[in-house]
């Protein structure tokens, strides 16, 4: 039993390495989510207000009804906001945190 460290140390080291890399990979998504949280209620805010706080969206499109769809994405986080023709936020279409 004097060689317990031969299998315990790699397991402990592996768990520590997993925790560190997991946190590092998800850091950009956590930071982006926090920016949206700091804005509080998004509905009624202008696109400019949201863009100033959260940066430019990664994707933009318009649906058949003329509603603008803006998406912000970072590793571990994705949010989709809808805007009217005056660039006023109608609300969150979807939000995913992994």
C-alpha cells in the first residue's frame, strides 16, 4: 500500500486540470452573460444600448414579418434577441447556457 500515490496523484491532478480548463473554456460565455444580466430588462432597450454594453452581435437576420433577429454567442452562452423596425428590443427569443 506504499504506492497509493501512483494512482491517487494522477486522479487528483486530472480533476484539478479538468476544473481549470472547464472554467477557462466557459469564461467568455460567462462574461457575455454577465453583460446581459447587468443590463437588467432588455425589452424596450434600443439596439445601440445593448450593443454598447455587450458588443456587436455575431449574427443578424430579418424574418418574414420584418422583425430583426440578433444573436450573441460565446463559448458556453448564446442569446437571441428580437427587435422591431425602430431597433427597439421586443424581448429574448432564446437563451442557452451550457
